[in-house]
């Protein structure tokens, strides 16, 4: 079967990250009709994890869990003509394809398997960073870039001339992978592949590729491609589109009786519009709220940059068609930037931490005493470490009825390039104060006696024409697909004027009584999406939730650069908080290193809410 019958193509997702529910593929194949089974196995942190696996086991730098899930459904997919497309190849797409072929041979099956690579720039770093005109440059929207800009297409295209001479040492990096687009996948499917395995493509490419193949979209079909990207962005994180990580989860019918949320699919039409749904009888819900929440996940401004198209998220029309069916339409696209994003990871050194309980009275004084005792016992002083984070976390309550309610936390994390400093000597120093320290002294959890390595994320950009895709049929022909898209003008979008906010009396209430949120990580930055569920609620947050007000509500962000973006059609705002996650997830010392709960913190803040919004 070359293509599904004419009409929309149903593309299902079975994985949102390396570690998602292992029954996902079987659920999506057996739960209802689909044309394509996709899965997203990669993230910025995952590439670092795979580099460690590959260092220990050469040829194994891919997601083995994808191979295991494929074994469960391969026969059924071949019988029904269901294509399988995934980025689970990670750092070794060929190795992943060969592992799948071994499974097929053991099962007595003969699928046509393709793999797409060309994204791995690690061997090319010395040439790409050669002076005096390096081809690789800091990503414009990242704290390490000396020129901090918003990521409009024009600014991204221009950044090459403004960030010359970054001075990166190519030998320091353990991964460097460009985000490729969807047309390598299209080529593989055109040549009859049943299973397509890629390395680092964009998360949405595994959806947009099959849609472009099915409908025959060309590289300059920007509106259609933008629709495919938006559909892919919604379903890429599995159950986050069906009620997972959803602020109003308690409103989903039957969630206590059926807590296993179904994974989503997208019916993508020829014009790029789509209907998001899930298999009947599965848990969760697909609503305007759940889909809006996922649309805000890990984005920046209205121009959502990608290698195939710049999708305009400020043009999305969203509509509830029926229970568990949400339509996305009206999506506009424009030419992509002339550059590809590159995710690079290097080893940042070693880290260690410990946590001490502070119980009862005099919490702050106890923390000071404990810290002074620690440094007295430690063979190294505070100035000897490259980084120290010391936090007192006030989890204690007044008049506590349990010991846990009487307990606050002191947590210390140190980092250094010298493994000895942050290893046993660091931990032993705290142990040596146990009998001569604070009253009630005990640890809530210490680091290992040996220091653990951590990675630093360094995003970059490279000219797209320098990174062609290589599409291999396993045991057959290899074809090169150029990573160059047509140019075109930016489209003009009318910006909706602000609505008049509701007046009248106000009530002190939690922000989350009115708004939902979705937050996450983008390298060292965090994004915080905020959405309302009524026009009046939108008018209120649009008027009230300024950057200055956000800093007041979340004091941790007070000294950080913040960019605010409006999405009137989605009744949403998105804030990009630069540097909140320091050097990226693997290096962050925040308790919530990926900013997953940043939005829920905002929802817990008590503010003056118009009474009319609470009725």
C-alpha cells in the first residue's frame, strides 16, 4: 500500500519522550484505525543521555524502547498498510534500523526500512568552527548569546553577521545535531518505506512528513506545511494533548475511573487543517482547553521557526467539533529561515548535592548554623568551587500537626571541573557535623559519595544548505535531499486590538481559578504559556498580566530578561524567561529543572480577580 485513500491521513502518536508508556504503540495500532504510527523519542537532554549510552556501548546510541515497541506491532502494521515513522534513531539511525531489521527477520517479516541521517555535525565541528569565518553561531534566543534577540525569521537570518567568532572548542562537545525537516521522510515514503527511522529531526517532522507525502505538498506550500507542523506540535508529546499536564484535569469526566489517558492522533487534510482526536473508549479528553495548552508548550513568539516552514501560531483557529474532536484551521505559513538550529551538548564538569532537614523553630538561624558548620568542616572553601547554589526551602507550616509540616529544607549543590572537590570530601564534610550541628539534625537525601558528571546545552545555528539529509533504504540506494527551502515574503497578520477588561468588584482568589498554564524548557530558557477560557478572561489577563506583573508574582524571575507574546485567537499569552534554567536542564540546579511546574506556581498565586470571572 503506497498511500492511504484520498482524504485526510490519520497520524497517531505512541511516544512523547524517551521513557513514555511502553504499551503506546500497541494501544494506538489496536485501539482504532490509523494510517501512520509516529513516535517522538528525542529531547535536548535525550541526546546527552544517548551519548553516554553510545560511549559505553558503541553502535547503541538509539532508543531501544522503540525497537521493542515496533516488535509488538510490526506484523499488524504491515498487514494493514500502517507506516511507522520515528526519530528514535537518535545518534545512530543506522544502528536503530539494523536492530529493527533483526527483529523483522526473527519474526519472518520483510518490511522496507529506511533511515535518515546527516544531522550529526560532531565530526564536522572543526571545519564548521574554523576561523576567521565560522559557519556555526550561537542560537539567537539563548542566554549564552551576547546578542539576546527574539526569534523572528528576519532576525534569525541576520544573526550570522552579528555573532562571529564565538570561540567554541570543538573537542569539548559530545553531541552536535542539526534539526532537520520533513522532506527526507517524504522521500523515504515515496520510495516505499514501511518504517522510517530518523536522527534529530524536529519533533513535528514525523507528522508533517507523512502528511506532505500523502497530500503531495511541495516545499513552497507554506500554509499546508504550517498546518502539518501545528498538528505535529499538538500530538508530539503524547497524552499532553489528551489531559496530561493539564491545569483543569479535575474537570475531565471519569479521570479517576480511567486514569490511563489515551494518546492522540491527527486527521490532517489536504489544506493543512486537522482534527485532533483519540481512540474511543480511552481515558482523558480532547478539548479546546487541552489542545490550547499543548499548543503553548515550549514555544516562543507567534512565528514558530522550523526547517520547512515558519508556522504562524497567531493564525490558528480552534474549534470543538464533537466530544474528543478539535479542529485546527486557518493556519498560515511563511518561508523558513535560511538556518537550522543545532543542539549541542558538552560535559560541564561534576556536581554533587545534599539536603538537610530544618525542623521546628528558628528555621533561618538553623540554616545559617548548618551552613557555617559545613564550611568549617569542608577542606575547600566557597571560593574554591566554580558554582555553589544554597537554598532554604520553606516547606514548614505554623503550628504543625505532623513532623513533616514542621520541616523546611536546606539544599546545597556544588559544581566544579575537579571531580575530587565535589566527591566524597564534599559529602563527608556534612556528615562530620551531624553531632555538632543544629538540633534535630538529619539528612533528607545526600548525593553519591562520588561526584556525577553533568552536561551543558549550547544551541547554535548553521546555514541550512550546509546540512543535506541522507536518505538510505536499508540494503539499497542512498539519496541526498537538500535542506534548502524556497524563499518568500513574510506574511502580514492583523494584530487584534486588546478587549476592554471586565470591571466591577474584585475578589482575592488564586490565579488558577481563571487561567490555565503550560510551561517547559527551551535550553536555558523557560516558556510559560497562560490561557483563558472566555473572552472576558482573555481581556483580563491581556490587560493585567504584564511582564512587570509576572515578575511580582514569580520573584525568581525578577532579574531575568522576559519577552511577552500575545496569541489573541488562542486567548493566550506566552512568556519566554531567559536564563531561568541556567545552562540547560542537565546543568540546572532548580528543584524543577525543566520548569514543568512553573505555570502551576503562577496559578497558585492569590490576586484580585474580577468577581464576574468567578461566577
